[in-house]
């Protein structure tokens, strides 16, 4: 507790107390009346006093009550205020800036939980630096924003203005709430703040004050050291309801690539089922609305863990011949509008461009021509290598390169369907030839095996291999893998370690389906149906073509991230820490649009927690409650108490007379 | 301030008092023949008893008829008729100079009225005034023609000083005024109580009537005393500071009741008749009704 104006209280006490005591010492001025005898009066009255101007100060309940009233009033004039917790020492303020802190369920004039948390933190800083008459020590405060990547907004400082400015500078991000990394940041700062004390027997105590809604995903990883104490300041309402569009996906019509169908997964964290209307927006314009509200089930506890209600919906197919930005979003916002929509960037459809390595390969040419590609170019392995060496983009200009037997010596970056001995292929190790292999197992759900039956496949001879780079066997033979995929950073491979002519596969219908699936699967890496949304907090790699080019990423909310391309012509712009669409542009010229998705369904849960459970410590940190405001004025209570005491004194006085 | 005798006793009341007489519960031996029976055998016409003749008796009282029948000498005894001694002890202290009506005026009017009754009935009337250290007396009054003298003496008395009741009663007991009815008129605000004074007068053959005269404001002080007041004792001059609250008024009333009860108990123990009267009580009612009912007058 501190006193804002103790001098006034002391002056009031000092100036009123002597007159009050004097009133009890000095006798009253009375009217003089002569009576026949005072014999009876002397014994009948209780307030008779000796005939002297002063009397000994006697104990009186009234005097006691008046002294109490006087003390209460003097204390009220001194304006005491209660503090939230200890004052001096080191305090690290953790302000949650995650997605859930954008919820608009706080009282007062604060637009969001983050703003309320910032205000509470600012008040706490003021309280820690309140000074006061009795407590002059101020705290050393560090400000850390967590949520997504934690950031030190201000190191340990004794200046309240600096700490307050650091709090005010915190901007919302849409990442997940992770506290453990933020604590590690503070510990690092403590260790480097005074290296001489690193080996001290008793580390300095530090108070972690967390301003959050309590929905922290990594609480299990938080363990406090003996010198650390955690204070939780809960922000937000416990009964807030939120639903979100967790993800969106697209399916292209195989008959008409211009037609796409959007799929969306919705989640609901409320305790009661609800309904929501969903619309599909293309390039900012509503394009489709679901004919009826979507019934969303309530959240339920499964195995002791609360799980959100989930539902998947699909929109009617729409034509996107030119591509576009597709977003599924609720028509009515809830307490957390930030996750009410999910977007995807859909590029325009593109025809297949294929290359076939090896001349007069009738079987593969026939198979590829059946796919009706826009182009099918044939090269020898040497020609392909030479062209690729001359033009780095040459090999990647094909949606798929199909080869049988003869592979380029150094496989340029690109997408390949390889039949034959894969010796020398990057990411593949071979172990000699095998004979007489039959299929013993498949990854039946893999896209390459759609409508492909390999039960009757018999391979006369093949090469034993192991895919070492992000590989996966999709057909397992009795003597080793018969088909595998490898998805590397620069190469995507489908490897069949035998010549089809050494098996009975070309005579089976599944062979054509396999080739078709493999080509389509490889092509999806070059011309995906959608551009995969970025994880929130990631940075975007932009090929500017030349150094010194300014690249900016502009979020739909106005947030801007800028970068300049380096010597290699690449620019890394970011972090893209807001959900939604980012326009990547160079000097005002749009380059592309990038969609950023949310951190996951857990961050959409916004019912504020009243306590922080720390499983690793077996403890629960209760919220500091109203004391988040730092100081609370006590003078109204003192004034109320003094009035009550006056009433008691009056009652006592009437009881006496 | 009364200046005339008729202010003490007006003619209308005087006429009504002619029918009254002072009653004594005891039979006294007076100094001269009066109109009351005496325990002393005397020469009145009322026969009392016989006793054998002894030499030296007055032969005029020998009953010769009995001598004729019994041949023995008996002496006839007759009741002696004596006068009644009616004494007043009047408190003339400063405390009696208070009240509305003034207590001192009231006791003088009462003494005048009772004295008139005594004089009319051939009683021997005497007055003693006590105030401070002084004792003033007027004795030996008898007969209607002394009424004016009594009135003028009462008018000339002044209040002042304290009233030492014990000393006053000792003075009365040793004053040689003979036996009779003693009426003490005072407010009896006695710090030491009345017991010592009553003990001094008891056994001296007086038929004592103690009449406590209180002013209305002494019985009901709330009518004149309000707020925070400083009360000064009129006799002693000692101050007492009092806040006139209902609780204090109640306490005073209770204390007055206790004081009166103590006086009454002390009086009963000494065979004294105690009465309390208010000074605003009409004299007619007091004399014709109240005192008759209490046995002082008939």
C-alpha cells in the first residue's frame, strides 16, 4: 500500500487531534443557575465534574470512537492505494499478443483483449514505480511480448516511461500462445544482465507477470526456478464464444479444370450447438453462400480434454478460369473475428508440359499421349543434361520428366518419373539386382495408386534400393521396393527400379493409371491447384531477380513488412504474422498474393482461464483478479468506515443520554 | 415579598380555620389550665378515679358518700385541663428563598395558619426560626389577640445561611418550652440526613410533625432547567455542572424519591409524622383537607 498524499493526512490529524482532546479536557461553557440545593444533583448525574477548568483525561468510548473516525479521515486524506503484489525487485511483464488476444470481449473502452492487457500492464508499471511515502524503491521491469515468436520489447529498465512505451508498441500477431520461449528470453536477459552474479549463491528473485487470457499451449513446458515467481493477470471473459474456419481446401473438376469446389472445416468452442452462415468470397467479392445455416456441434470433453465441435462443408463448384483468392468466412462475426475466415490462393489452370527421355520408347510415349498433354518433348539423356546446364529453369519448365533406363548423369532440379536402375539418382541408394519379385504390400491410399491394381504384378528383375531423402515406398515387393517417391526441396521423384518390359505390368490396365497418377502427382508440384497457405509467422521468399530490390508484404489490415533483395536476387520478407492475405509487391507492382493460415484450433478457444496450471510443477497460478489495475484507491472505503463509525458514535451517545 | 399580616393569612381563610384545632396524639401537662385534658389529675369537673386518702390530702376532695357506705376515706380524683404547647421550627436558610411560590413565604403562611388555629384554641404557641447560626424565637403566645403579634414576627423573618437541622432540634429539645406539638417546616435538603436531628428531639415528649416543603421546580426540574447548566448551591455555593438530558432528569427524580423515602423511614422510626407538600399547593386544601387527613388538624 502506498500513500499519495500522506502530508495532508498528517496535517489533518495533527490539526484536529489537539482540539478534540481539548474538548474533552476543557469543560463546557454552561449557563449558571442557582438552585436550593445541589445535594440530589450531585449524586444523580453522571457528568458532574470537579470545579476546575481542566480535568484528567478519562477513558471514554466516545473519545475512542472519535479518535478512530479522525484516524480514518486522516488516512483517507492521505489517499492510500493498495498495490498488486510486491514492489521492488525484478519484474518481467509478459503480454500475450496471440490470436486469441484479439477477442473483443473486454469491458470498458478497450477494443480487444490485447489493448486491455496493455492497459493493465501500463497500470502495473505505474504501480511498480509508484514510489510513495513509505516505499521508495522501484522495480526493474522487462517487457516481453509472446504469441508467435516472442519478442523482447524492453530489457530490464528502471524507467517507467521506457517500459510503458514498450508495452504500447506491442502489436497483435496471430501466432499461437507460447510462454516457455518467452521465459527463456527473460532468463537469458537475467543471465547477461550482470554476469558477475552468474555464480551467486542466491540468484535474484524475479517475478513473471503474465497478462494473458490463459490459453497458453505450452504450459506443460513451463517450469519455474526457485527464485522465480509467476503472477497471472487474467484478461477477457470466461464465457466468450468463438467459432472459426479452421481450414479451406479446393478440388478441381477433372473434366473442366476451370471449375473448382471449395471445402471448409469449421470448429466451434461453445458449450452449446450453434448455427452459422458461411459465404465464399473470391477476390473480395461474395461469390457463393451456403443455402442453409451450418449446424455446428458443441465442444465436448474427450478423455479429459476439451475438443471443439467440428463440421466440414463444401460449396458449390465455381468457375475460376483465371484463378483468384478464395476465402470462406462467416457472414456474422463473433467475439474473435480474426479466425472467422480462411483463404487460399488458386492459380489459373495450366496444361501439362511433359518431357520423355529416351528415343523410340513406344510404351511410355503411348501412355503419355493418352494424357493429352499440351506438349510432349523427347530428349536423350545427354541432350536434356546439356539443355539443363545451359538454362537452370529448363528442367523445371516441365510438369514431369519421364525416363526409362537412361537417366541424366546429374539429375537437374525438377519432377521425374524414373523407370529402371536408379543408381546415381540423388537421394537413392542401390544394392544390386534382384529377380523374381512379386508385390507383397502397397500404400493403397497414395495418390499414385488410385485405380492401380498391382496384385498380379510380377517383376522379373529389379534393383534393390533405399530412398534416403524424404522417401516413401508405395509398392513393396518380395525382394525390395518396387516403387517409391521422394519429395526433396529441388526434386520430386517417382522411382520404379525396374524396366516395365522386365515385368508383366505394361500388359495390365493399372500401368497406364499409374503413369497418369504419377504425372499428375508430379505436376501438382509445379502447378498446384492452390498455393499452399503459409504458416503464420513464416517469412516469404521472393525472387526479385536482382539485388537491391525493395520487396514489401502488405497485410489486408495494413500491416507492412519490407525487405531488400540480396546479392543473389532473393528477398526474405516477413514475418507474415497475421492471418489472411498478404500482397507481395515490389515498388507498388504486385508480385503475388500469399494466404496465411491460423496457428490451429487451440488458438481459437477464447474462453479466458482464471488460472494457469503448471503441470510440471503440480501447481496452479490463480489470477490476480482485479489487482491487474496495479493500484486501487482505498480512500472511499476509509470514508465509508468513518461514516459507519460516526453512526456508531451517535448511537452510543444516544444510548448514554 | 410579603409585608402585611393579611398576606400571610387572609380573613376568608381565617374564618374557615376557626373550626379547626390542632390534634396531639399525646396528652401533655401544660403550664396553665387550658382546654385539653391532662394526665395530671387536677381540679376540673371531669372525674378520673378514686384513691385512698392519705394524711395531708385536701379534705375537699374526700368522697363523703363512700365514707358513709364503707366507713373508709377515699379521695376523688379529677382530670386536670391544661393548655397545648404548639411550637414551630421554621427553616430560614437560604435554600428556602427559592421556588415559585417561594418556599420561605409558603412556610411562613403555613406557620401563620397553624399558629392562628393554636391561638384560637387557647394553645400556647411558640415559633423558632433557624438560619445560619442564628436562632430567633417568639414564645408564650396565647389567645386570639396574639395573632397579629405572631404575624408580624413571621413577616420580619428573613432567609439566609444554612440550616443545621440537628442543631435546631437539639435547641428545641433543650429549650424548656415544655411538651407539645412540634411542627418542623423545612425543605429537608440535608446532606447529613435527618436522623441525628430526629434522634435529638425524640423522647422529649413532643408530638413532631415534619413537613417537607418543596418548590415545584424541585420536584419537576425539567420545567425550568434545560441544556448544559452550571448549578450553584444556594447555601453552600458549590457548583455542579449538569447536562439536562432525559436520563439525568430521571436519575434526579429517582434520587429525590430515595431521599424522601429515607426521610420518611427515619421519621417513622422516631415516631415522627412526615409529610411532603409542594409550595404551589393551595393553602385551603392543605389545611382543610390534607393536614386533617394526616391527623395534625381536626
